[in-house]
DNA sequence: GATGAATGAGGTTTCATTCAT
DNA sequence: CATGAATGAAACCTCATTCAT
C-alpha cells in the first residue's frame, strides 16, 4: 500500500504539474495559442505525457479550469469562515479575498478570463461555470437578506445580489483586460463601500473622494460589484 | 469613376458579408472553432474570397470586432444625442441602449464575449479594446461630474464612473454566459436605479420611457432608498 | 454545366490518382506501413489532398479495395459475356481471366491479399468481401448446375462450387505469397482441367503429366479450385 | 543449476504467456490494432515486460507466428504418425487434423490469416511461411506419388499436390473470412473425397473415422463418381 | 472577380521503447 | 525481476493560404 500510495501521490503531482503548465501557458499565450507542446514545455515535461494523466488536451483544459475554481472556492470559504457569522462581514471578507486574489494571482485570473471567452461553446465548462455562478449568487443573496434582516432594512436581496455579483465580475474583467485603468484595491474599496452603504454602515477609511462627499441622507450610491473570483468560487 | 465607385461599393458589400459571416460563425461555434470555411459558409461565399478582401483570417477577425465596436458606439451616440444635453438623461439613455442591444443582438454580444477572451493575447484587439474602454469611461466620468455639478452634489466621479462601467460590463458578461440568471431588463433597471440613486433622483416609471422623460423634480432618495431595487421590478 | 462536368471529371481523376497511389503503396510496403504520406507520394500529390477527396485514410483504403473489386468484376463479366451462353465455357473463361489478372496485375493482387488480412477486423471491408464472395459462389453454383443439367450428369452443385471457388482463392493466395512455387498458368490449367473433368469433357491440351495419366473410367480427380480474383469479383 | 533451470522455466513460461496474449489480441483486434498494450493486457502482464523476453514487438509477433506454425506442424505429424504408413491414409489424416484445427482453434486461425496478410512485407515471416509451404507441398507430393505407385496409377504428383494444398488453404481462408458459408466439416469432406477420387477409392463412411479405418478393398470410383460430393453430406 | 483545388505547416494523439524504482 | 512513468517519433487530420482557371 505504501507503494500504491506513493504512486498515487506521484500521479497527483504530475497532474498538478500539467495543470500548472496549462495555467502558465494560457496566461502567457492565450487559450488558442496554447498547444500541447507549450503546455508541456511550461510544465517541464515531454509532450506524450499528457496522455498518461488526462484524456486529452480538452480534458486537461477543463481540469485546469476546475482547479482554479476549486482553489478560489476554498480560499473564499476560509476567509469567510475566519470572520465569523456576521453576514456583512462575510461579504466584505469575500470581497476582499476576491480582489486580493486578483493581485496575487494575475496569471490565474487571465486563465479565468480566457475560459470565460470559450465556455459558452464548451458544454462542460459552461455547465461548471453556471453551477458555480448560481451557487455563488444564491450565497450572496442569502448573506444580503440576513444582513438586511438584522438591521431591519428592506432590501431586494435578489437585485442587490445581482448588482454585487456582476459588479465584482465587471471589475475583474476590466482589470484583467486593462490593468492600468484601476487597481484591485480601487475595485475592492468601491465594492466594499457599496456593500456598507447598502446597509447604512459607515465607511471605514477615508476612501478617495467619496469620503469627501456630502453625507447626504442616504447617499447610498450604489456601486454594484461582485467578486470575480467569488463568482467563480463557491 | 462610376465604375470605380460601383466597384468600391461591391468591395464594401463583400467585406460586410464576410464580417457578418464572421459574427454568425463565432456566435454559433465560438472563436476557436470558427475557421475560414465556417465563416465563408456563413457568409454564403467561397473560401478563397477572404484573401481578396482581407489580409487574412486574423485581419477579418479584427475587422469584425472593430465593426461591432463601431456600431455600438454609433448607436449609443445616436441615443445619447436624441435625449438632449442633460448628463443624467444621457447616462440613462446610454444604459438603456446598451442593454437593449443585449436582447436585440445576442449574436453580436456573444462575439463580443469571445473577443474579450482573446483580446489580451491579440495586441491589436487589445489596443482597440482599451482605447474604447478609456474613451467610454472618461465620457461616463464627465457625465457624472456634470450631473453632480448641476445638482451641487459632491461625487467622486472617477470611482462612480468605474463602478458604473464595470457594473454594466459585469451584467453583460453574466447575461451572455447564462441567459437564464436575469434579463437585460433586470440589468437595465438595476443600473438605472443605481444612477438615479447616485444623484438622489427618485426611481420612476418603466425606465424604457426614461430617456424621453422630462427631468421631473428630483424627488430625491425614496424613503430608505437603500434598497437596491426599489419597489417595482421582480 | 460544362464547368461542373469538368470539375466532376477532375475530382474523379484525383480520386483515381489517390486510389492508384494507395494500391502502389500497399503493394510496395504493405497495409500497415502505408501511411498517408507514402500513399500521396505514390500518387504524386501532397499530403493534405486526401482530405479533399476522401473522408480520411480509412475511407481511401476502403475505396481502393472497392475499386479492385469493381474492376475484377467488370473484367470477369466482360470475359464471360464474350464466350456466349454455355455455362462450362463461361466458367472456363472466368477461370482464365482470373488467373490472367494474377500475372497482369500482381500489384493489385498483393493489395487484395493485404486486404484479406485485415478485412475481418474492418467491418465495412468484411461486409463487402462477404457480399462479393456469396454472389460469386452462387454464380458458380448456377453455372455448374446448368452445365450438369445440359449433360444429364448429377453433380452436387453446392459442393462443386465451393471446391472450385476455394481452390481458385487458394491458388491466388499461394501465388501471391510465393510467386516461385507455381505460375498462374499452372493454376489456371489445373482448375480448368478440374472443371472439364467434372463434366467429363476431355482436356484440351496435353497438360503436364496429367494428360499422361491413364484414362481410367472416371478419373475425374477433383482438383478443387476457385478464382481468387473471381472470388473477389462478382 | 536448479536455480538456473527454474529461471529458464520461468522465462519460457513468460514467453508463452506473451505469445498467447499476442494470439488473443490479434484474434480480437487484428494485426494492426494490436499494440504492446493490448498484447500485455491479454497476457495479464505489464507493458514493460515485453522488453525482457523479446527483442521488441516485431520479434514477439514473429515468435507468435512461429509458435502457431510449430504447433500445427507437430499436431499434423502426430496425427499422420498415428495412422501408419499408408500414404493415402496419411493424407486423409492430415486433412482431417487440419480442418479439425479450424474448428478447435479459430483464434489461432484468425492470427494465421492476419499473418498471411502481412507476411509478404515482413521478410522473416515471409521466409518462414515459404519454407513451411514448400516442405508441406513436397510432403504432399511424396505421399501422392507413393499412393499412386502403390495403385499403379499415373498421377501428376506435382499438380495434384498443388491442387490439394491450395484447395486446403483456400478452404481455410474462406472459412476464416466468412464462417457462415460452409463448415470445416464440409471442407474436410470435399477435400477427402477429392483425395479418394484421385486414387479411385470409394467414398466412405463419416470421414471422421477415416484415419483409423482399415484400407478396404478400393471399391474404385463410385458409379459416375463425378459428383464432387457423392450422396452424403449437405 | 470568384472559385475551390492544392499545399504543407502544425496540432493532437498514439505507441514502442527505455529506465528508474 | 516487474512495473509503469517518461520520452519522442510519427501518424492522421485540419486549416490558412495561394493560385490556376
């Protein structure tokens, strides 16, 4: 069994190597231009190896996407769990970890972007993406509904969740497509402020300009936002 | 010259045919799976023709994207011009036309999505996309700044513009990736409400007429106004 | 239509080129060692052309076999028709043309041999082969039955047809596998003598040794035989 | 030495395993589609093992063919020896064992067929096949010559041997390619009758017992005797 | 100007063989 | 001695592009 276990471990390691190679290759060359050759080169392995560990290129591509999804999910869960049970805090934590991931793993983000662009025409990827998104949105909706309940505020949780989720995705998309337009921190702040405003919580730190805005009654400017990564995660 | 003009006209027509074929092919098969063959089939033309009108496949792809961009730009300008000079009305009109396009031309939207997914690795497309985005965001920023000025409200125009623009993109992305999660009308309403809330304008009747609507006495934020979506809508 | 006709003609010509290339390649290298490359080289065409005219390599291989079958069939029919209606003469003519083909087109014969060796594992080829064989055997059986009737001789036509057909195939097989063991003329004479003996007809020419045999009463030594090519033909 | 002997034994056993695996694989999948993987799977051994016991795949293939050839040879010799010295009885016994093998070991037959189809392009296999055939034909020729001598009949032994040998092969080929056209028993009867007719021996009881049958008073050709298959059988 | 036949580069995949464990 | 992971050659096929008609 020790041998079998070791073997299994090696197998997992090689699969990881190939997945990482895929991510590196796609990040560097794009989805189309990534060939079995570039992927295996990036993984430091020989071309034929892909057949040992995956059904083929498509399978590997899908698994790489699945890996990114799983990792984002895990990271977000951990961050959310760490802040306790308060729904707003959870949302804020999720938002933060989402945009942190943007800076920390732009490579992964680029792959995510590339996958968005092909998913509609790759049934399995499409399905995975939709499942993910629905779970994510429904989690956001629950959090928002709970937070509103706690505060005795009326919020259309569905619409708020949509606004949040799509804003986050939009910020991801925008930053991946043009990293100079704004920073992930900008995005994070805007979304977090939007969340706090939604529940009438004050902003924490003086946020660029906004803090200078007259505190009108309900200046709850909505800035919709949603974690790209979150979107891809839960 | 008449002959030359006619020729030019034919050339333009053929180019259009090929561009439309490209759009149809990408919408149906995705970016990767669209070949010169599928494109020309979709255009009802023969395979070799592409060389007469474009430098090659890549060029055609780029031109198709350029065409979509140009058309969207034009439509938006027209809608904005039609609504007069009021910045908020202009933003609302732009929002509306944007989401109307979603329903009216899902095919084009899918192509847009596909192009998003490859643009970072196609320098010319990337550049085009960035130019477009920057112009768009700066226009939004100006409109927001003007609208705020008119109302004597202090708004961080840059952040608001980012929030607006990325929310819109996020809704596009989400709807193209999963058309069942919400409707373009949902998206439009959420974004328009967000805009009105930003300026303390009350939500109103079906936004569809909003563009033509007279600027009523800004009834300011409705009651708690903190509901992302007020009473009406889903 | 002239253009369409010409095009069709060209298409047929290219298909023929590829089929001939296939035959030459298989004859020279065997079935396994024939690759798209060797086939196209033998045809004097480029590698990619195969996709224009056939579904793929397998399709081409099958068509090449079909071509050999069709040609053998045609040649045999023509030879049979040329000798009139007498069943024995028809059988003799078929036998002759069969073994003539052996000498005239050893290349085609080798391909036939190669196909025999793979047919059981290539459903379409197998089916074609079986259809062919059955039609051929039943024709032989009918001829034998008629010839026997004419002479008032009792012959088990089914068994005689089997003996004839398999003897011919056996001679083909043997000669293709070892061209030095006997000549096609040897084979032809043996089979023709067997046929004549079956119906009590005298042998035409003094055939090696056999003619010297004592004309015992009914020395109808059966030598079973069957045209390989015939077997593959009708 | 005991150890060395044991080792040798294991080696032989493994080689046998691989040879059997080869036969099973080829019978199931054909020559082309049999890979080292399928062969080792069929043998219940691991892929790399082939290198320990054979020079490579080609060598294994050749050895498998050699094994079939050797076994057939041995079986035939044994059957022939068992029947005594009478040449005709020997031929009948050889015929019988040949067609018995067809039914008893169709798998082996299929491999034989597959090898026929590649042998001309595999020099070593070709050579083996030719040696085998020549030895076989010359043995048949000797038997026929002896039987004719014994009876004072003049027979062209070479031609008769060719007819016999190719008829047998033809029946094998036909049955392997289409097992529904006739049974090996049909083939055996036809060939045995042909042999008996050649020497003016009457057809007799079920041939199955023929090998053990005492040489009865050659009742010479039956009546017209020109029926390929007398009264009995199908 | 329009067509599609022809080319050949390049992609994915399979496979025989080698070799470390 | 046995295993199967690793390699890289080579096969098939697709496809963008060119060019004669």
